[in-house]
C-alpha cells in the first residue's frame, strides 16, 4: 500500500498502528477502504466502506471503523446491516 490518503488524522494514525502490527506478524492481509454491498431481499440498499479489514492469527477477519467523534445514525444502521447481511460485527476504534 503506497501513498494512502485518509479523510482524518485518526484514520491515518490507526493505519500506522496496523501497518506496524502487520510487520510484527500480529495481523495479516491489511486492506483499507473495503466496500461491502448491503443487500436486502435481493436489492442493494446501500454500501458500507470499512476503514480497515485484516486477519488475526487465528484466521478470523476483523472489520474496523475509526471514529473520532460522534457516531452517526447512518453508521449505526450500516453497522446493523453488516451484521444482518454478512454476520460481521464492525469493530469501532475510538480515536480522539
């Protein structure tokens, strides 16, 4: 991942932490800005873009969203849709 641009300092800082964790072997397959279609009854309702997705050593996948302030109602709905559509619990990383 070359020159990454992040919409917030909090995301950029978290990316730096995750890169170090990957280099140390604590996580692998780090990706940023991963897009998930949120489909209900065969219709794409919206998309959720995860800040970061990576694998832990046990093979489980972590989906992270970095939040520096207030959590919007839109995010809360998309987080619930991620659970309903993909069985994924989006992890919120608070950075301030």
